[in-house]
């Protein structure tokens, strides 16, 4: 099994990388999707967040209002650290469970937007998807986020230079989905080579 990390495409728009990798037979584990799941009603993280922030962060259906939580924590380092302490261990546990249930010969791509240099070394390779900040902002706003919230999210993340330093492979996400396709195909070929033991 080859386990690699994919990071950097925080706008989550115009990012067919995981879809293209799935089409190439990769097992893609999406940290954002898991993060949403651990906050579902009935989950321990949901209870912990409500105990901490109160019922004001709930929607009418009992789900966590992620925008409301973001408003409360993104500009506050201590609050953001506390939210991470609640959610990250559960996210990591579910990601590990997904890895352990993957086929033994799989190429597993962990899609982790907020990968850090401290954890990047845990994987066989790190793929960094680069998008200019202005483009990232426009895409986030186009997705429905307020511009100030989008800017706050970007400001607490690693810079492009910091991400590039931990990259084994860099993908340019400044263009269209069609521009990404040949880059992903080339990347997949290199991952297959990496996964194939020397004979």
C-alpha cells in the first residue's frame, strides 16, 4: 500500500484532482468530508462543540452551523485550537480506519487541506496543489463564503512557500479543470512507479 497526502487546494472549487485520482483507481480519503461527518448530531464531537459554544451554533434541524462556528473561532487562536482539539483526533481516527480497510495494494490519497510540515513526513509523498491567493478568494466567494471569512481562512493557513517546501509534487490549479487533467494523469503515472517495488 502506498499512502500519499494531497494538500493546498483550500478553495475546494475547480479541484477535480480527487475525482481524477479516483478514476485512476486511487482510494481517496477526504478529510473535509470526514470533518463534516464528525460534527453530525449524535457524534461525540457534536456534543462537545455544543457543550462549549452553546446551542446558538445549531441550525433548526440540530446540525452545527459551520459558518457560525467559523465566525467564532477563525480570528481567535485559542478558540481555533480548542475546536481542533475536539475534532482532529476524531477525524484522524476515521481517516486511519479508511486506510486500514483499503486493499493492501492500493494507492491511498489522503486529501488533507490543512496538512502541516510536521505531519507531511508521515507519508510516502506529498502533493501540493497551488492556486494564487486572489483566485482562491474569488472561488471561495463564488461558493457563497463572505470575502472577509474567506480571507480569514486563508490567513491562518500555510503560505504557498511553506507548502512548496514540503512538496514532492506540485500541481498548478490556477486554470480550468481541463488544465488539471494532464497534470493529474502524469502524477498518477509517477505514483504507480513509486508504488511498484524495484525488481
